[in-house]
């Protein structure tokens, strides 16, 4: 079976849910090597989030008290690390880029990580069915910046996304974001700060200028460092 056959049907170039813009990112890169293709075909179905998810009961083996979501996990380095560091919690990762999903599957296999479930498509397709207050936190790490004004509607933290996250993250839960792009980071911060359902936890510049403990590197962060860009880290709490 090819990897595209394994993707949920709804996502591909469809309009986004609620008439929103479609997903504009890449879905495929280089063809998967045979070993990765096997992982994709055989391992993904065992840990794939069902599209009609309306409860988290039964999604994880040990019914974890805390479930976290990572939106756009890229190669999965960050998600694999946070999941490995908190085996008692559950983690849902969403990423439509096939090669990124395969990369996370490799991390999961090599490191025997048992507490990650994957939605291999646009995250917006599952969020509306998930139960209220079901998340202890969400991560949006180095989202696509879409710096041009005319592309601003493609940025991930739209009002509709904030509404979804405000419904899903329980009071006291976190919304954690990072970016190294000057326009994207300013926008992310401004959007989240303007939303009175979330409160920024920073007390001093070091809280957003330095990578907080327990926030592992991501591939895009490393790229930014190599190219001389400073990252910013934003930790918000759901009021
Ligand atoms: C710039 S990359 C960053 C990847 C990773 N977080 C990192 O820091 O290395 C942004 C990622 O977000 C994903 N993405 C964009 N829109 C998304 C959506 N609606 N649902 C899920 N993932 C999305 C893209 O496919 C891409 O892999």
C-alpha cells in the first residue's frame, strides 16, 4: 500500500473545516525509503487517532490524566522527547507531512515510546469533535510563518484555532509556542495576548528569550540557530 493510500481521505486539498482556508503546506517530500514505508504502513495504523474521535477514553493504554497535543510536529523530535520525558501522560501529534510522520514513527520505534498517538493530517479536522477540557496543554512549535500580509489567513493561530484551543485546554493548562521568525513571533504573541482566555506567564525577558527547561529543541529551531535567528518562547496558561 502506498503512503498516500494510508492518509485519511478528507484532508487532501480539501477546504478546511467550517469553510476555513485549506492546509497550504507540503504533504510529501522525497519518496519514503522502504524501511520508513513499512513503518508508515504497519505502525501508523496501530497508533493513529481515529477521525471521528469524540472521546479520549481508550486512546491510550493507561488512561492518562494529562493529554497534550502538538500541532505541526515536523520531524517529531520535540514530541518524541516530551513524550519520553513524561511516560505517565498521553500525547497526540498532528502533522500532514508524510515524511515528518515517518520520522516520528522512527523515533517512536527506536526509543520504544508508547504514549504517542498520531493524526497524520490537518489538525483542524479532529479538534471540533474532541471533548471539552480534554487537554492539559498544547504546543505549537515554530509554525509556518506565512510572513506576507496577504497570507496572514494561513497562519495557524487564527481566531478559529484559538476558539478550539480555548475549548479543549482545561483551565490551568498550557498553550506553549515558539518561533524564530520576526513577523511570525510578533503576530503569535499579539494574537495570544489579545485573547483574554489565555494569560502570558512571562515575568521577565529571559522567560521568552531563553529556551525554558523541558522544552526540547526542534528541527526548525536548530535551523534558525544555524542561520543566526533568535528564537522566542511563549508560555500561556488557559485561564
Ligand atoms: C515550520 S514547520 C515546524 C515543524 C516543527 N514544529 C519544528 O519546529 O521543527 C511547521 C509544521 O506545521 C505543520 N502544519 C501546518 N499547518 C498544520 C495543520 N493545520 N495541522 C497540522 N500541522 C500543520 C506543517 O506541515 C509543518 O510541518
